[in-house]
C-alpha cells in the first residue's frame, strides 16, 4: 500500500441515478483517468450493504453487474494496475473487521446517525401502514421497539461500521461521496482515531477531513442533487414514483420530459438561491455538472433570464445528450474484461485487506 488510496462504493440497489453518477462515480473516474500514477483507486460494489433494507434478492446479481458495467461505461480504465474493481463480499476481511469495530462503537453514536433515523422511520411507517396501524411521527428509536422490530434490522443500524471497515482496510485517505454520506465519513475518522489511541499505534490511516476532501475533488464533492418534483429532498434511487429522479437507465426522451416538468417557482428569475428557489438552483447544479461548470458559473451564464421554458429546455437537452452518449458506451462494455479485472483485483484486495486485519487482530489479542 505505497500509494495513497482513493476509494468509494456504490450499492447495487435499484437503478443508479444521476445523483450517484455525479456525487460519487464521476469524481472517482476523473481521478482514475488523470492521477492513476500517483494514487491507487478502489471502486467497489458494497454488496453486503445491499440488504440492510429489504430488496429482491433474486435481482441482486444483475444489480451488481449493472454497477460494474456502469463504472466502465463512465470511463474507468481497466488496464491500469493500480485501479481496482471488486465486490465487498469477495473480501471476507470486511466482515471480520466490522465485527471488531462494532465492539468498540457506542450504541448511542450509531443511534444518532441521521441516515439510520430517516431510513428506519420510513421502514417502520411502511410496515405499520400495511398493518393499518398508527404511524410513527418522530424518530422510531423513541417508539416502542416492538413497533419497529419487524422492519428495521440490526444491519441497518450498524451499516456505518461496515462502511468504516470498507475504508480503513485499505488505508484510504480520499473518499468521494455525496452529502448524505458525510456523517458516515466523520464516524470513520472517529473510530480510526479512537482505536489508534487505545492501542497506541497507527493501526489505521485516518481519512482526510471532509473539508480537505472537498478541496481535493473540487466542485464534484459533497453534492446533493435534489428530486425534480420535490427539490427539498434528495434525488434517491429508492423513490417509488421515480418522477423526480433521473435514472441512468431512463430513455433519453423520458429524462427530457422529467426535466421539462420539474417543479420551479414563480420568481421568474434564473438564480442560484437554494432557500428561495430550490428547484431552479437544482437545475442550475445539474446543468453545471453536465457542462463541466460550477453551479455559480452556470448561474452566471443564465443571469437575467426570466423565461424558465428556455432554461429548462437547455437543461433537458443536455440531460438527453448525456444519456444518449452514456447508454451507447454502456452497450459496448465487454463483460469478459470485467471478469478478468475482478479476478485480479479481488486477489490484490484480499492481500491488502488481510494485512490491515492482521495488525488489528494482533492489537486486540486475537493473534500472537
Ligand atoms: P449509495 O449506494 O446510496 O450511493 C452511492 C453514492 O452516491 C451518492 N449519492 C448522491 N450524491 C449526490 N446527490 C444525490 N442525490 C445522491 N444520491 C446518492 C451517495 O452519497 C454515495 O456517495 N454507504 C454508501 C455506500 C458505501 C460506501 C462505502 C461509500 C459503502 N461502503 C465506503 C464510500 C466508502 C451508500 O449507501 O451509497
């Protein structure tokens, strides 16, 4: 592990969205293309994370393969020796490291994770709805445990610990993620520092603080692409209606329509103002990402525009041509090359992960 490591994981639940693409995949691939001689790049599918919420298990394999193909279609060079693609469950050290980290993680710290609170409340409520029972309004942690027992798993609860193991096993310093994962990254730094201090040795490399991550990846880091229909919530692949979500698998025409019917406001002014004009600001952000500009630069381009129709059409056109190009690349991906790369990468990843795990096993007394 001589080079610094850049690492990220994309779950294979449902189709991927442009949020996943711009929030995590693209910053990774930009680094892989331009700085593979300086850094090791790990882009993996966290398959063990997939069933922390209910999924269709018979679709998981095709979802995993779809992610791998998307990585390649987005431009990941497979011929570089320090670029790796792998499936989390093919490196068993992730599971053992998670167990060890679990035993040094406070129950309260996990219970405070925002994503756990949000997801568990949604799950508990959909279960209760099916039963026709009264819904939980606040944090389900406050409700009777019996209510949430059927819906919310222990896996969802300690999901961030597995994520910390994913990062720490390879000593990753840079981890491009969307804004929703920032808290988990902070937790990773926290548990790594805690164990290093407790055992008085550098068991783990501490990932860079979030501010440094943003500086490193520039405009692509810490993004939150919002839902087109409700721009106050994150664009999410688990959204049931899909109307406000642009999936990488949408037909270009379908995506064009979704942008044209995006919710805006009555200000009649194209401006970057997330408070007052979240819909327009979100479209400016998307337009900027597609034309390789910051949201501020995109806003400057549209300054003084009062007709939302023209602006929306420009955003919709750029989304459509992006999807046309991306889907053409996806159709050309060679599965045999992916299989070959997986085999080599998973072998290397096992060797690297086992080295970190052995140091930790020694520190906690499991090995002499
Ligand atoms: P996941 O699979 O839900 O999402 C993958 C990545 O996409 C980002 N993302 C977004 N970014 C901007 N705007 C959006 N609307 C949007 N929606 C999703 C997410 O922030 C994420 O970066 N826990 C992770 C997977 C994971 C991981 C890891 C990541 C597991 N182990 C280790 C980094 C390092 C997750 O559930 O992401």
